[in-house]
């Protein structure tokens, strides 16, 4: 059902659920598909992608995803905090 949705929001949500289940690589694939399909909240999608990369141990990719968060001060702050966490 998530893949049939016109936007990628459901795929990002499904990817977020996969992170919680310890399936980081599946989460990365789903979230990337959701981003490619189009998002209502691209910043949230990039933050979730960064979290999935962190869960997979891919810190550089996580930092790159967090760096794409732009435009909303609260979202940017969340991304900066995750970036600090990724770099520790």
C-alpha cells in the first residue's frame, strides 16, 4: 500500500518503523524511495534517513542527510543535534 501511494510519505513512515525494528538497511531503502517519490515534509524525511544511516553505522552518510535539512529553524536545530551525535 505504501508503494502505491501518490506521495512518498507512507514509505518514509514505513522506513521509520523499520528503524525501530532494527532493520536499518531496509529503512534506508524505503526512505530513499519515499524521498524520490516526493514528500510533504522533506526535512522530516531527511532526518529519518539520517537516523537510518546512523542505525546502520554509516555516520558520514547520516551527516550528509542531516545537512540537507533547510528552511525551518526547528528542523535545522534537530538536524544539527543529530549531526553532533553522529560525529561523536
